[in-house]
């Protein structure tokens, strides 16, 4: 759009289980204050705010931000399922790059309930109606397994049948996730696991066991986005910029190809990634660190290929060769990802943003990936929307 947007501040709070959570407005306030402090910006300087959450009443964003200040600025509430946080970031970035605002806040929070995700409104058409009908035609559905696990577990089973992928391969993703999470103070689960322990946990659907499914957690994260001019005028840190970003929704292939892999958003992810690579003039081979949407191990495996980090059909080799972790080709989810860090739906995209900003600043501690100059983020929500963001380190 002609102007470069910078992530001048990020903040998040430690994610936690629903039994230990603070109220959503308190979490949102804490993350916002952390991002403002990190940026060196006062709330009075923020000109717009985008607040993302999935489970909450309208204007919950105002309720959280009013705890920080009542300055009269526009506050837009955002709900795009699991890609809500990065959708708020997408809107903030657009506002800055278009010239509509100089300093914008993106906030994501979620106060979730225990247990698997369930429909909140049963007296009206479900936005998943078309997806559910198609999934029931493509595979045999379970009366007991959570619906999301049936979607992604079905996609994993479809992939495994096509390429002969071992069940242990999926489990190795959780093991890798826990190894990374051990060094993340914001993460819920930090204890190491073995492949045997992952596979011994209760079976859920397809190749998935319980320890291959992200837990419902609560949390909040935020980012301050400004123009370069605003940042330099106020002496802010301009070392991290958004180099490229794209959001996609479902293509016709989601419904026409009769594939669980397509139903869970493979083409959305690939389409958004391809747009970002083209915008930025960057190749997948250039990526050394990525935070991707690992709501289930099956989706992490699929996303390696959707983001073109490894050619189609080679994800198992990519995992077995250790190319998805430290010492390999690209460190995936140094934070521990959704599988270990947790997945408070509205906060996830901005927590990914925070991790990658810390990586680019060299502030990730024991999680630090060496020589990082660009970083890729992938966040997806069924129903659907995929957001892919490329950050760059600038002088």
C-alpha cells in the first residue's frame, strides 16, 4: 500500500487452563499494557484498536480496553474462529499501511471453557453446516469424538493412506513441540514426552491420540503496529517490520475436491503463503523459523507442505530428518506451538506474532534460532480464513 508497517511492541501473558484463568477483560488489559510498555507508547497515542475473541459477547473488546483507557478511539471487535488474532493483526496492518492511522493496537484474548469446542448456537444455521455435510460424505463420522478432531484426524488419515505415513510420525510432532515448549515461560505444558507416551494416550480419531490435540486454554496477547514515520518521530524500535501478509478464505476446491485435507483448509493456507512469497520476493527455502497452526499434529504435518517448506508427500522424511527443529532446515513452533503452549482462540495469532518478534530481536532466550532475518507466521480458522504473515528484521 506504499507504507511499511512496523511491529514496535508485543506483549502476552502466560497461557493457563480454564480452571485457573483470570476474566477475559483482565487478561486483555494485561496483554495490552505489556505491549504498550514494550513499545514505549502511551495508550493515548493509539488511534485505532482491533480486539479479537471467539467466545464472548459483543463489545468485549471495549470492556478489556476500557480498563486501559477511555480515549474515544474506534474499537473494532473481530471473530474469525481460530485465525481471529491474526485477522485483528491483518486489519491493524492495513490501517497503518493505507494511511488511515499511524499507531494501531491489535489485541486477542480468550476465556475458554473446559472440554472440546462445541456449537454455542443451536437455534440457527451453523456456519459449519456445509462442511459437516461434506465431511459426512467423505468419511465415516464418530458419535463421540470432538468434531474438530474428526476434521483434522480425518485429514491426517487421508494423508497417511496416500503416502503410507506411520502413526509414529504424527506422534513425533508432539514430542518436538514439548521439547521446544520446555523453554517457554508462557506455555502451559512444558514436560517432555516420548513417542510411546504420546501413542499410549487415549485414541481420539484417525492417527490422533489425546496428546496430539491442542488443549483448550485461556490467555491474551497484543501487538502495537505503527508507520515508520510515527516510530521514528517517537523514538520507537523499528527493527521488525511486516514485509508481506495475506488472508484467504475457502476456494471452490474446499467443497468440490471431496478431500478432508482440502476441507481443513490446505488450499487456503497454500494460497495465502504463495501470495506472501510473491509479495515479498522470498522463497520457502529462505525461511528458517515459522510459527504455524498446529491445532493437531495432523495439521502441522499438512502445513509443512501447504507452506511449501517441503515438497508434497515428503513431510514424513522432513520430520524424521529433524528438519522441523533446531539443527534442521526450519525451526517450526519454537514457542511449543498450540499443542504445548495452548490455544486460546482469539489470542493465538498474536501470541505467534509475539514469538516471532522476539526471535527477530534476538530476545527468545533458550528458544532463539540463530541468524534469523525473516520469520513466517501461519494461522488458520475453519469456516474459514487463513492468514500468513512474513516479518523481517530491518536496520
